[in-house]
C-alpha cells in the first residue's frame, strides 16, 4: 500500500526535476524523491538505510546543494543556442528509446514477495550491515572511502586560485583610504551609526551632525530606497514638552523685568 502511494509522488517529483526552470525548485523536488525513498526503505525493514537516506542524503548533501545555490546564485534563464546541431532532437529520441527499453525490460520480469529479510536482519539490521561491510566487503568499503577523500582533495585543488597580488596590510588599506579621500572625497573612517544624537536610536532614523542636520549616510541605502527613513528633526518637534516634563530650566517662561520687559540682563533680574 505504501509503495502505491509513494510511487506516483516520486514519479511526479522526478518529472518535475526535468521540467522546472529554477534550480532551487528542482532541488526541493529531489528532496521529495529522497524522502519517499527513505520511507520505502523503512517499509522493507531496513531502518539503517532509512536513517542514512534522511540524515546523509536529504539532510546533508541536498541541503548543501541548496546553500550553495543560494550563496552563489544560479541563472534561471535557459540558453536556446545549440552548440551541437540537432542535439536536442537526438536527446529526445534517445530518452524515448531508453524509456521503452526500461518498460519492456521491467515488464518481462516477474517480481515475487521479498524473502530472506528475517535472516538478513538476524541480530539487528545495523549489526548485520556492519558485519558485512567490515568482513566480506571491507576492501570495497575502504576503497570507496579513499575515493571520496581523493575526490575532496581534487575539488580543493581545482578550486584553488593563486593570489596574483600580495595581501593588503593595514597600512596599505589606510593609504588607500587617504587616496580615495583625496581623489573622490570618500569618507575616511566608518560611517556614523543611525540614531546618534537623535531622540530615537533606530536603524531608520538618521544621525544628527554637529550643525543639527541629518546625516543621510548613516542610514542603509536599502531603507532609503524603500522610503522608510524617518526624519530626526521632525521627531524632535515636541522637545519643549519633554523638557517641561523633566523640569528643564531652559523650557521655563522668562521672568518679566521692571517695565514689563523680559529679564534679559542681570540688572533687570536684581
């Protein structure tokens, strides 16, 4: 029953891998195939293969594919230029022939009920597999591990690039900043943090310069492009009210002098 439920799902997901245009969608459909295959292993009394399929293939390798695609990006546009004339027609014909061979071959095979699983899992599925791997097939197991290590080293060698220029030191970076300032007027040091000397210390509130104007460079360009930047001077309109609440003398009304004029001099106050 489980096979007849999962088999159509696996076939549909496998066909989706061939026809979807985005690489991320193809990787997610591949995850559906792998998870369904893991459940088939569980139905066939193979808990070790079930766990390996979920942890190693679906949880590690496939997720690594997704992380790499999200980090480096994958162009979704397909090239319509054929480098080899007629390659698409030949690919379609060979695919149809291969599918026909598989259908005819599988149709000639009579599959009976799986037998021998109880004997193979005697003493536990995992101990039985470990006994086979490290006794009868130990050479193939070690050769496979050596092959994987060689492949990893080869990938690192192929991906390695020699540095064409020496690594810049702190003195070189400082000198470059000075040249940029002299040539293009680029800011020497780090940009001011948003909200500095403003009433609201938020990432969308620009910092205030010593003259009271807003420093537009203190806010992320993404927020500026979205139009979500708040104006620090506009948020300070009620500063007099805040000063009155805290009892700031600067916010108190001025005392009148002898002639009713404001007491602006020491003589008038006396």
